[in-house]
C-alpha cells in the first residue's frame, strides 16, 4: 500500500515506543525535524535512520534550514548563518545568486550528513510594504524577478547537494498582514496585482517538485477560505502559476487555521493539497490527521514519487566553496 498523505514530527532526540508503533502503523509519507530533535551529528543521523526504519523505506525527512533565524541545525556542530537579507544586502543580483547557491550547497552537505534530504526553502514570498515583519529578513527581494532568480540559485545549491527543495509559501505570503503562526493573514490586493507580483515570483518555479501552501486569505480569489483550504486558490496555483508538483500544507496546527485536526486535514486534502504537514508531535493530533489522510494515490502519488526521484549529491570541495562564498560576501555570510 502507498504511504499516507501526511508528514509528522517527533517529540525528542529519539523515538518513544509509542511513536515507533504509531509511525509503523500510520506509514506517513515523510517526517519533519525541529531543533528539539537535533543535538549532535551522530544523534541526528541515528534519529533519521530510526524514522525510516519505522516505515521500512527511504522516506523523505524534511527540515526548515533557511539559515539565520530559521535554522534547526546550529553551532557548535553546524554553521551559523546570517539571515538571507543581511547576507545579500548590497550585492549585485548575479553575485547574490552565486552567494546563495554556495550557501545552500553547504547547507545541503550538512543536511545530508545527518540523513535529511528535503529542505523547506527557498522562500519565494516577495517582501511587500505592510506585509508581516516575520518574513522580511527572510525574503530574497522586493520584486518578483529578483526573488525568482535568487530562488533558482537556492534550488540549484540544494539540488546539487542531493536535497530536494520545497518552494514556499505558494501563491505568496508577502502581502499577508499577520504572522500565520498566530492568526489568519489577509492579502488585500486585486487579482491583477497578485498575478503581477506574488504569482510572478512563483511562476518561473512551476517546475519545482514540491511547494508549501500559504495559510493566507486572498479575498480577490476566495473571500471565504485561505489558500490551504480553498479549491479556488489551489486551482489558481495549478492553472495560473502552472505548478504541478507535490503541494504540501504549511503546518496544519498554526493559528491561522481553525477547527479540529481531522477536519483541518480533510479540508486541505479536499481543496487539492496532496500532503498534510503536522509538526508538533502531539500524539492525539497526529492520530486525528492519520484518520483523515488516506494513502497517496493517483496524481498525488505520482507527484510524491517524482519529488523523491533525484536525491544523489554531486561532489563538493567544502573548503573551496567556503572560500568562494567569503570572497563574494566579504565574510558576511556567517552570523
């Protein structure tokens, strides 16, 4: 049977007996790690091995490792990075693109070293006046063309390192007027503005294997449901942006959403999302999502299989990559 249309987190540095039993029974498509799960290289590698052993296959293991404020692997075992905005500030676009490619090639090497093969990056949200502050220092730029170009460099670096990127937050969180971790953001722009800016940053990435949905309400598209819950917005993602890869929800537990966990999962899948992401490792919540999320099938299964088809890293001279990055950034890559 195909794996379940879900991605789950775990509570600590090793799996509990209850987690092992649940993951074996539920057979989620993949897993996601957070700082609570990562202490040392040996420990993290043992945990990713243990997660895959539960389901008996090379299941994808995800992480949010943008570097800077959003980083799950941190010193002393892994590099400390400046926020993207600080690192590329003042660089010409071509230099910024090369710096980002090198940055994410090095990040990919660190991730593969502990068994992580999916990174929730690049962030393709275009920074907008009035948009939520929590995204601004993570944004690649303030216009769609720059964001699209720099996002491609991030993808190139990750893919060369055998790590699959997840573009986010489709179709664009940059206009959202709140932090979706806390409450539902609203992007108050007409359809033409969304198409010209927000969608435009994602459109050159329509070939991406995976994307993460935005828990954002777009009244010009659907005044009643945020993107994750809206068949109308998901259709726009597929038709107007042209994205046909695996569509993963942002964390289904976030404050932007309402309702019981099983209802949230069912609603997201009914809207057209392929996989439900549940991050906290709350057992009752995971059980509810598992009850609502069926095994992957049809187009969703094909997209999931395609997303994991290429995970072989190319050779990397780490010292040379570090020197090249330092030359481009003047040493401002590291925090």
